[in-house]
C-alpha cells in the first residue's frame, strides 16, 4: 500500500520532526504491548485460523450461512464477504432487529441446509439474544427439535466468561474463541471474520499474511518514512484547522462495505467526552462513508465546495480482476470519446480528475493505493486502519478501546423494557 498526503495548509513542522515521531512510535509500541489490547498480534495467531479451518472442514456441506451479530460482530465479516467472497454459499447477515428485514431474510431459507453463526463477545447482547430467540422459534415451527437445531448452530464468544459460552456448554454447541483482549470493532481477524471468510472461499492465511506485512510497516524505525506515524501527524495537524470530518471513499464497489467497517472503528474509538485525564473535551473525528465514482455525482459537490472541514481518504485499486472495452459501433460524440478506453480507464480518470480538482480547490486529502483487491491487501488495510485508529487515540489523548456512550444507551434501553 502506498500513501500520498495532500494538505493546502502550512503544516506544523513540530509534528513531523524525527524526535516527535520517535516518541509516537514508542507510544504505539506501548499501546500494542498492553496485555488488554491484542489486535496487533492477530496477524501471527494461526491458532485461531486453525480452529476455524477445523470446524469448516467438518461442516462444509451447507448452502446458506446465517451470521447473527451487531456492530463489530457483523461489520467486519460483511466487509470481507462483499469484498472477496467467491463461493456458492449464500450469506445472510442478521445485523439489526428490524422484524420486516429479518422476515425477508428467513423467508426462503432451508434450515436443514444452513449454518447459524451467533457472534457476541459478552454473549449477552440484546440484539443477538433476540435474533437467537426468534430463530429458535422459527426452527421449531419448521419442525426441528432442539437436538436437531443445536447441530446447526456455532457460537463465537469470549472463552473465559460469557453468557453465550454458558449456553454452549449447556446445549453442547461448538464454540470458537474471541480472545478476551480483542474488542468487537477490532475483531475481524478472529473467528468473527475468519469463519465466514472460509465459507466465502477466502484464503484466510493470505489475509493474515497481509496483516503481518502491514504490522511490520507500522513498526518501521525509519520514522520519517513510517506511513502510520506520518498519517496520524497529518490528520492531527488538520484538526488544528478545524478539519474534523473524515470521508472514506474507495474507488471500488467491492470495497464499499469497508467504509461502514471503518465508520464504526473511527467513530466509536475516537468520539469521546473525556480525555485520559478525565477532563471534558468532546473530541473526535467524524467519519463519512462514500465510494467512487458514484459519489462524484452526489456527495462530491459538498466535499468540493462546501465547508472546509473534511479530509477525504481516497482508496485506489490499481488493477481490477476483470475489465471491459468501451469500443462501440455507435457513432456519437459521447461514445467516440470512450471508444479507445476500458471501463477501468474511466474509473482511474474519474479518481485522478477528482484528486486534481481537490488540489485546485484547496481540499485536504489522502490518496491510498493498493495493487489489487485480494486477501493479502485486505489484511494490510485492516491492520493499518486499526493501528491508525489506536494511535490517533493517543494523539487526541482519549481511550480508543472503550465506548461509554454506547453502554449508557444500552442501560436505558433495558430500563425502558423493564418499565413497559
């Protein structure tokens, strides 16, 4: 992955000195050495991959994979399957508690040919529990007894303490581990994402190989050329100019769901009321999902000429897995302009046209470039953006691994249920 930082503002050179960047590299090393934070080491944890592979090899013969989870328990797997999936298995992600949507998802599923994957770190998530209850009722309506439906279930949860773990032990349901030191939004390289990836015919070891490649780059001691450190300093510098919104915009439809994974990672990690000293700061960088070239005809007008409060993260895929010639027998000016080009040529032209226009309009942006959309580059992207989020928390002086605002909403939700 290559990264080009573009800012119209005069940068604060103090944020890019060798000494400052060395301090931030040391801070990042402290973050990933914390025993309660394990995402960075997942690139080398083949034990988790092997557990998924063992389960998959014993349970290959399914036609539908029903993934039940919410937030980080679903966004990562959805991103992997939509970006890289190439199997005949049908995927249904029950990731919300909308009864109409769930009815549509279940209507034509054959339960005897399906696998139901319930994912929750704590095992007590209300949304996952509700989905399990209705799925159990649905299976029983289909005539499947507990002895039958429990053979179609697999759980992913904390291996030490979890309501889901207790239930698995009571009902003899196979369980995969979400390590205790991994938060939900950082869990895509655990069985949360690795098991569905296998059913989508994704090479999970290539995924981990790419993650390891990115991890090594993040620890590059040549700090002036360390892309993680320089990207963090760049984004922190922009905040001094009131650039507080982050637009993530891949020029690839297959990477569209990557945006939604990034949105949770960035928003839930960095949007905080209190800093690490307990002082009220109300800080964060607001993520906005988009994708090219579609959003050049919608959101781009705002990004190009609206308030100067956004930094665009543009992701280019250099080589697509297929292409189409635009040569046509229609003799018409609009067709003739394209006749000597391919569809990927047009995508590149729109991306680079946007970059040139952003520069002319004084809009800060980062140009990320990957060689192609495959398992290895996906692993690189995952670890880079997880690391960027973790270190950005250090720059903003907030804890990027908690979510007190989310927890408060859960408390009030249960309070309403108890009183209704």
